[in-house]
C-alpha cells in the first residue's frame, strides 16, 4: 500500500476502504507519511468529498487515536451538547443547570476561545475560585452527586484530529463538510456520551454561512452518530446577529445568571429551552413536548438557578456570584459607546466582525497561548429590525488599558448596516435535523 495510490484513488473520486483511510491517518500521526502527501490527500477529499461510510470510518479512526473515555461510572444516559461556535454563545451556562435540575446527567468537557468565538471554560473561569480541572474520579463523583460537571478537555482526545486540523488550517482545507463533521464527531465519540444534541450555527457569525451548507453539515454529523449506534439531533440556529445581550467572558456569565433568574433575552431563552428539551428527550425522560415544559418550569421556578449555584460550589467557585454577579465578576468600569450615525433600522450585522471586535478588546485569543481579559466585552442594545436614531447607542464596549478600541470601533462600524426601511426580525431556530 502506497500513499500515492490512495491519493490518486480519492483524487479520481473513488471510494476508500477502512484500511486505506487508516493507513493515511495513522501513518501521518506516526510521522511515516510526510506533510506534503497528507496535504494532497486532504485536498483530494476537499474536491471529491467522502461518502457516509467513509466519514464514519475517518471519524472512528481519529476517535480511537487517543483516549476513549468510559463514562459507565456515571449513572443514567449521558447526553452531550455541542455548538459549532458563535458570538455571545453562553448556552451551556444555562442549558447545563436546566438539564441537571431535571435529573439528567451533564458530563461535559468544553473548550476555550479561539478565533472569533468564545469558549465555555474561559467564561467559567471568570467566576473567582472556579476550577475547570478535575480528576476523572472527581468528575464522575460530581456528576453522580450533583448531575453536573463542566471541565476543560484535559484527556488526550482524538490527537489525530488535532494534528490533521492544524494541517487543514495551513492548507485551505478546513471548510469541507466531511472533514468538519468527522473532526467534531471524533471528539464527541471519544468523549463517551450516549447521545448528542448539536447546535449548528448558521449565518455571518458562524462557520456555515448559509442554511443549505449548515443543513448538509448537520445531516453529516447526525449520520456519523447513527453509524456508531449513537442518537443525535441537530438544531440549526441563527447567527446572523449576536446571541443575547452580551459577548465577553464575565459579561456572558452575568447574562447567564440573569437568564436563570428569568430576565433573559427572549430568543436566547427559546434556544436554551429547545436544546434542554432535546437533551432530556434523548436521555429518555419524556416526549419532546413534555421535556420542553419541564425545562420551562425549571427555568421559571428557580430550580435551574439553584442547580447553577450548587454546580459553582461543587467546583470551588464563589457562590455569591449568583446573588451579586456585578460585585463578584471582574467586569470593567471603563467603556465607550458605538453610536448610530443616522436614523433608520438595523438591517444587517456582520456578526463575525462583531466577534473579532470583541477580541480586539481582549476577550478572545488568536493563538492558544494568548491571555484572556475576562473583564472586557460588548453589550448589544440593538438587533436586526430595531429602529435607531442618530446618536443612539448600538453597542457598549467594556474596555481595559490593553484594548485596541480604535480597531474595535472601526470593525463595528463595518459590521452594522443601517437602512431606511423596516426589516423582519430573525427567528432563532431555523430547522431540526433528527
């Protein structure tokens, strides 16, 4: 078997078998296959794609290249939630306590911010004392005792994906559905959950810019799950505007707490309840409709808020953050405002530019070793379809002495379009793929 023959076969659009895919992936991981041949292989996939069986094989090989977590010590059916990333996406901070309060175990390993999207672990680390690193035994114990634990990805999950993704990033082969789906699902399979709820973002602030490509990705991921005897539901959600009122680490924790207190943005609440209901449904609790009602009740009767406080205490955080978030969280007292330059209606938002503007303030990172400033971020006063007057504040920027305010303001100016006529407000849930 030679790399040349496998590359040629895929370049010609033929179907690869398991031995050929494994030969290429593990050969690259073990440094037997050089970068230039793996790059050619990825480019062949980029143009000729993989079929459902090939996707399932690639996912399995990458998943088994490292640790495969065994969550059997955790009682009950384990359902994981994954988001493809967006701006202001703090759903885990609300969904996890809702689901846990209903008795469904939430054993979640989350990532950090990279690029224009935020990371759940960075947000949780805004809470003084909160530990995002637990031993596996502590992780299991917390989930069994409290039904919830959220930690950083410390295990050696899918190292083949990590190495291949770095090469994809350098060779313009990132945005191909088979490779994206296999990358995401390899880590999900290695994480050991029984079922998955996939929040697939669509729009200017998402990886998938249009509904057709997002639907294709959703179907690919659900198909991979099914081929490995796992249940999955994909929820396609709108990212043509920031999610909720805030973006930035401490600010998003603040918003999550306010949401758990019943003061959340209507669209954000709808998304959280939808994701929570599907997680409970896949866990076998009730019908989807009954699960939605249970999630709604938990959010509105204080059960989810109490579970969030219990979760913070269990992982060493300051529980006073629930009662006094503005006193406890490191939120900057310095701010500037981005204002409307004319009368009209917000007709379009380039949400990716909004996310990058947030990073210019210090809320995100470009490289993994970059340091996060938890105190900075953005507050959104106007969304698509909202009327604005000249001089009215559209976005409030929470800044620090290290923030590149000028670049952030310039990006916001490019990101927001004010039109003369009213436009329709956007729905948050676009489609469900089961």
